[in-house]
C-alpha cells in the first residue's frame, strides 16, 4: 500500500478506540476524516438529549494548530475572513479561508488566549509574546489548509505547529451548562469564549462555541484523561450520543458543514454565514471579491434552511418551482421527537425562488414531497 493511501485511511478517534476496547462495541462511521461512534443509544433518546437536555459526544475529529512567531497576528488576519487582531483575550471567531478569487477553501475557528488586545483596527499588530493564537481545524481539512497557508508564509516570522497528545469531547444541549456547574467546572456566559480549568488532576481547556438550539461546549483534555472526563460528564447528567444524532441536530440548527453544505465553488455570501465576515479588519486573501459583492450587489443564490414534508431527500436532490430547477438539497435530517418526527434540510436556493416564497417540490425514489423555506431556525 502506498504512503498516500495510508495517509488517506481514516483512523479511530481516541474515544472510539477506548469504547471498542471495553464492553461497549458501538457501530462506527467515518466522519470528518476519522472513525467515530455512529450511535450509542436509541436514536430518539439521543435526539431528545440534544434538544431538551445535555449530550456528551466525540469530537476527536477536531485538531488544534498553534500559530507562533512575532508576525502571527498580522499574517493570520490576512489569511482568514474574520477578526484576529480584535479578538478578546479569551475569545474566538469562526472563519472561512478563501482563495484570491474569493472561493471558499475551508473553515476553521481562531482562538486567542492571554492578555487583552493591545491594539485594534485595520492593519494593527496586536498581541505580545505571551499571547497565544491557535486554530481549530477538522481532521479532513487540516492537511489541505496547512498546505494552503504554507504558500503564503514567505518573509513572515510565522510557524504553524499542530498539537498532539490530546483530544476533544463535545457537550451539547440547553442543559450543557448545568452539567458543568454540577461538576464545578466553568460555565461560560457567551459563545466563542474559553477558559482553562484544573479538575481532578486533569488540565482542561473548555470552549463554548456557536449554537442555535442549545449550548455547544468543546472540552480539550489529554489522551490519558479522556476516559475519565467522559465518565465525569455522564455523572454530571450528560447522555452519550453518536455522530448520527449530532449531525441531525446540526442540520436542525442550520449550521453548515464545509465539504457538504459549503463547497470550493461557493462564495462567502452565498452561504448566508455573515458571522464569518468582518468588513473593516483590513486586507485578507479574497477580500476584494467579498467587498465587491457587498458594495455592488448581491449573489444570485443562498444557502437556506428548509422544512420537509415528505420522504427525506438525499444530498443533491433537485428542488423545483413551477417545474423548473431552482436549487439543490445539501444535507437533510430526521429528528424523532415525542410529538412526531421532524424533517429538516439545508439547501442552496436561487434568488427568484426565495422572492416568490412558495413551497418547492422534489422527488425521491420513495415518492414526492414539498420543501418550505423558513425565515429562522424552526423550534423543535
């Protein structure tokens, strides 16, 4: 087998490997470049934990990459779409990575630790030597994005260093904060903030990320401590869930995934994710196209959330209005809930269909159905 084939073969996350070594042997699946548990309980039980309670789940697909060097703030600000210099001392921001034509190359989060910003505004060189700057990148994007970044480190004092020896667990749901409080761990008031904690001999980094229907925490711990932390979160009231339920919850929240809902051909404004864009932070790769769209006109299609009445459509299913194709489903999910199963999806829809605000039709091998665009995330 070639080195390329070996590098492309996904490996089990630390959690999946630990569970498989014990009495539990969950069914696994490949997700974001790794092998992870697909289900750990009945699907409805897992869904209810995410929607109404708190769920602990595998995030071993996430990677941390430190950005070092005296030019790190200026350089990284020129590579991503959101604020870097203006990040608070324990804050983060979701970013897109673009090419010179403004097309999306990937997504990542940038996090800052240490002192508050010493300088701000376009072009400022914020930070000091004890400021820590790092990126969180999905395993299936890490190699591609680091290769992309390396092309733009020319005369800059910048070094990108992947971290090892650790893994991440997710804690998601409207009662996630209650679980942390029971354990005596930091409960973060605001999304995109983080804190360090020492807990039962473990050194943790706790990050609260963006969420719509519930709180989203990522808890980083060492590989050695991960099983103990998993058990503590269960003791605090979190139910273990697999990636299938987590994915359905993601679609219900309307949060897109790169490689599924956002592709290389897409422009940032087409994704409707305006929280990734900062229009006054200074120059960055692809900014000219982003600014041209903002100042001269809109794009002709948008990623929208839709509710489904009918069989669940597969990714790529064509949406039609008056017999004409006006969009495609990018991801769809079923949520089994006490009041009945909800079907939701994300879809790239043309502007003329949005303007008419009429139900869209689609067909699957199981029959036909209709899709209705929603103005905001539907309550579940």
